[in-house]
């Protein structure tokens, strides 16, 4: 049902899925950029329903109240305590470690992360997505929305090299060709 509804939304709004998720990739951190609008969630979620990717996404735990919480969980939400950041959670793990551990529990898992971490302008990307990929030893897959072309798609698969700054700059190079809904809020 979600796939049919997603196709209808894309038809109605003129959006199109470009490419597809690499079938050989069973586990990955999916970078979603640029992220400047609440509409990003709708178009990205629809695109992955259309592609058949069982995507999970992180969301601040404060919005996981009834009745929204169960709906978001059904859509793939994983509640995160953003205030804890790199601090230890109740299990004694950092948020990054807790996310990386999820890959040990699931044979197939793709978690979408917005490195901008907000729709507002931030001077630089958050690096948690990179650390999760390294700790879990999974690739980074680049998901994108291009508002100029009305394209939602999946770019290249990227394996971390251990040189975080250089790797993130290379990832950003891919996104520099994509137009955000509100470009002034993007970080590239």
C-alpha cells in the first residue's frame, strides 16, 4: 500500500525516482542530503518505498509520543536521544556505538542519516554517520533529492578510508550538484 501511495504522490507532484538501491548492499549508512525542508522526509520516504528499500531513520525521541510514535515506528523510525550526543546512554553506549551495534543485530539494515542534522543552516556537517559506518564496517550510500529536476535517487556507494575529512569532502562533492529546496540552508 505504501508503494502505491508513494507512486501516486510522485505522479501528483511531478517527482521521479532516478536509479535504484544497489541490490548487493545489505547493510549501509544512507546519507541524505541536502536536508533543508520538512518536504525532504516525504519525498525521500516515498522514493525508498518505491525502490523497495526497508529503510530505517533516526528521529529525536521527543516526537515519538502517541499517536505519532507508532506511525513513525511503522515507517522505520528509530528514536534517538539527541541531547546525549556522544555521551553514554542508559546502556553505557554512545549514540554512535548504539547505532553501529544495530548492524550486528540485523542481516539487512539501511539507516538514513542527515549529516546536516537540521533543516537550518549549520556551519559544518555532523560526523556521526561516518563514525557509525566505520564502527559497523558498512559502506556509505548517497541518497539525494534534487529539487531543480524533481529527482529522488541513490548515488554512489562509498567505503570509508579512515581519512574522515578527505572522505567527507569527497562525499560533499557528489552533493554539490544537487539543488536543495532552500539552498541557503544547505552546507556544502
